[in-house]
C-alpha cells in the first residue's frame, strides 16, 4: 500500500486544487492531505476560512482518502505519524524538493519527494488561485462595489 501525502492552504477550493490532489493521488494507493494552519501560512495573506472548514472541503474530494489539520508548530509531526512513501509538492509550492528530502533523511523517514503538474485555465474567466478569487470578491463586493447587495448579508 503506497501512502502519498499532499499539503497546502486550500482556502477557497478551485480546479487547480482538484488537479493537484488527483495528480498526487496517482503516485500511490492512499492520499492524505495536510491542511496548513493559518499561523504557518506566512508567505502570502492568511486564509479567509478556518482550518477545520478547509480540511472538511479537502476531505470531501474523491481523490483524497483522509485530510488532516496540520501541526501548529512542527510540519514534520504529521509526516512522522503518517510515514508516507511519497510526498507530492504542488507545482508552484514554495518548498525545495532537496530540502524536504534532507529533512526526511535526518528524521530517518524513507519517503521520496515528487512535484505535481500545473492545471492551466480551460475557460477565459477561470480562476485557479484562491488569492485571485478573493481579489475578485473584493472588486465586485467590496466597499465601493458596483453590484451592491443592499440589506443582504
Ligand atoms: C511535507 C510538508 C508537511 C507540512 N505539514 C504541515 C503541518 O503539519 N502544519 C501546517 O500548518 N502546515 C504544514 N505544511 C504546509 C506548510 O505549512 C505551508 O504553509 C504550505 O505548504 C502552504 O503551501 P501553499 O502556499 O501551496 O498553500 C506542510 C508542508 C509540507 C511540504
Ligand atoms: N492551477 C493549479 N494547478 C495545479 N496545482 C495547483 C494550482 N493552484 C494551486 N495548486 C496547488 O494546490 C496546493 C495548494 O495551493 P494553495 O492552497 O496555496 O492555493 P492557491 O490557489 O495556489 O493559493 P494562492 O494562489 O492564493 O497562493 C499547492 O500545492 C498548489 O501548487
């Protein structure tokens, strides 16, 4: 049984996330997704949604066998617990394969590191970035929005 791990923030889910997780799942028999804690997302604006909601949405995807809240402090705690055969990084994830491989070796974890492919937009108006989705929401529903939702939540 080949166990695969994928990870990410997974704030506002989009087809790019689905592609990544399906790509990762193809590396083995069982895919575990680790959902980043807000405090560990320091390389970009913090996610809008809480970790539990982001975990639940990832868990609902067919490609994912189990989704886990990431460890608040040590990103290798879930890795040591799951003991995966493969860790698949996202196509643009800010982690270096060699650094991860070295960290795994230091911990005596026998696991290879792969990188998933990108999903390119299929439709003119497709948004394949959680951040871009947030930006569009602000643009269309923000304080100086033109399609005001008067009186509604
Ligand atoms: C091997 C690995 C294990 C990770 N484990 C955790 C974790 O336990 N807790 C956590 O908050 N984030 C964890 N992360 C996620 C990172 O914290 C980082 O925020 C995440 O990779 C965000 O990537 P993104 O910008 O693609 O969403 C892990 C990342 C990797 C590569
Ligand atoms: N278009 C895409 N194609 C393939 N993988 C993607 C795509 N978009 C995101 N991913 C992957 O999904 C994982 C989680 O990404 P993340 O949660 O950072 O979402 P994001 O949409 O990339 O966020 P943002 O664009 O706001 O940084 C990462 O490993 C990332 O590489």
